[in-house]
C-alpha cells in the first residue's frame, strides 16, 4: 500500500514539474496606479493557489472553534453525569441489598 501511495505521489510530482517547466514564460500582473509585477506564470499561479488555500483555511477557523467549545462543554457534562452516577450508585446498591438482622432466619 505504501508503494502504491509513493508511486501516485511521484506521478503527481512529475506532472506538476512538467506543468511548471512548460509555463515558465514571464507574465505581467498589473495592479492599480500603473504598478506591475513581472514573474514566471507558474510562480503567479502558485501564489494565487497558496492565497486561496490560506483563505479557505481561515474561513474554517470559526467552525473549528465552535466545535471545540461544544466538545469541551459536552465533556464537562459527561464528567458531571459520571460523578452523579458514582454518587447515586453506592446509595442505590446499599438500599437494595441489606443483610438480614442477626439471629433471624432467611425466608425462602
């Protein structure tokens, strides 16, 4: 299985390496106020891909923090319920099983 994953990764790497080699022509990226940035096309594509990935990860942070708060709240509730069960269980077992008074016969 590891060999298959390694082969797939190598195929993807060589595919992307070929893509980068074929798209190394310089391009100009024009901004406002007559400013421009000139770089190889593959660098610009990589930059926009990285920026999109970062923005996507940032958009998930709110959901991640909300789920962590909910998980910690649920864990606290579970701990409280386990403590409550631990307190109730000995009391219930003591009431249910009482030895007969000494000297009396046990009815069968």
